[in-house]
C-alpha cells in the first residue's frame, strides 16, 4: 500500500514574489523550490476542508493552464486565510 503526504514548505510573501522553500530541514527553510511573480498570481477564496481542520486555496498564474493547490494544516490555518486574502481573487 502506498500513501501520499503533502510536502512541508515555508511560504514567503513579498510585495514582488511568492517564494516556496523546502520545509524538511528541521525547523529552518531549505533550498528555494518555487519563485512566482506576485503580480501575475491570483488565489481562490480559502475553504475549510477535512472537518474544518485544514484551509485550502488554489493559486493561478496568468498564462498557465493549471492551478497550484496550497494546503494549510490546522497549526497554520489562520495564515492560510491571511495569505489567500492578500492576493487578488481568481475569476
């Protein structure tokens, strides 16, 4: 049997970029995994999932087909709401 677990990451939101860093470094950020230009990124409204324990939003980058699903676990779900509302809403 195989299971899939989300990869822990650190998320940094600046006025120009959204940066994703590896979170498997024992409490400190690892290498840069993804760098998105903030002016071209929109987010869906944050939604509670899994009995209200997680918050999920989907990021869409202008000119790209798919969306990036970002999960915020119970420990950081308040940050998920703040993150999603800091970006323009996906239409």
